[in-house]
C-alpha cells in the first residue's frame, strides 16, 4: 500500500459523509419550506361578505418530478458514500497489521472465555494505518470482535520498522467486564 494512501481514504470518507449529511439536511429544510409555502397558498382568503371566497391557484405540475429528482440524487450520493466506506473497510482488513491482530485474538484463550468460539471480526473498524516509503509507520485500530457469548473491541497499537509490523499493544475489552485482556501477555489488566 502506498504511503499515506489509507489516511487519505479515511479523510475522504469522513468528508464525504459530512457533506452528504449537510446536503440531506439542507434538502429536507428546503422541501419543508416549500411544503409550508404551498399549504399557506391553499388557505382560502376571507373576503367581505358580498364577494365569494378566492382560492389562489397553485401550480403543482413540477413538484412530483422535482421530488423524484431530489430523491434520486440523495440516493445516488448515499450509495456512493456506502461504496466508499466498504472500499476503505476492505483496505483496512487487507492490511497485515489487521490480519495479525485478528489472528492473535482468535487464538487467545482470554478472548474465547469472554465471547466464545469462533471469534470473528465485525464491521466498522476505526483508527488509522500509516506507512512511509522508508519502511516505517504506525497503526492505531479498534476492531469489533464477536462470538456466540458476546462481543467486544480489540485495541491495537503497532509500529512498522524495516517494512515489518511490531505490535506494541493488543488489548480486548468487553462491556460487562471490568478488566481488559492483554493479548501480548494474556494477563488481565
């Protein structure tokens, strides 16, 4: 993987997510404003008793088409963001530090005692992996793990030297348990 490529992907993911969220909120506000204007326009205006009430004419010919176009645009953006998130997730899962960490957790008796076997990794990994061209780098990940008895989070700290990863911190925590399992020493902390 190229240096900083993963970090750029993560930043892009967050930017696209926030821009999509802002777009959806602004679109919803705009649509609510138009609906409110249309409902005001449909109100019958009270005239003096000698004249019949007058109802303003509202053109609704473009509203369904405009709504469909806006909905299609929002759906397309949401699909793009979802595909981008899946791409980034796959890139993280393909990294050697991720695979080494998950393999260690699957072999750990401490993790198996809490979540049961088989131990599997979940979705929505958080953190970052950076690799430089000189063979260095660092990784900080939070990997969700689950099993038949429960679930938890595997926290990984690793450094890359001479193009190989060395894990310096590997802890598993689960809700309902006061202590973390240190997978490097298999001692509860």
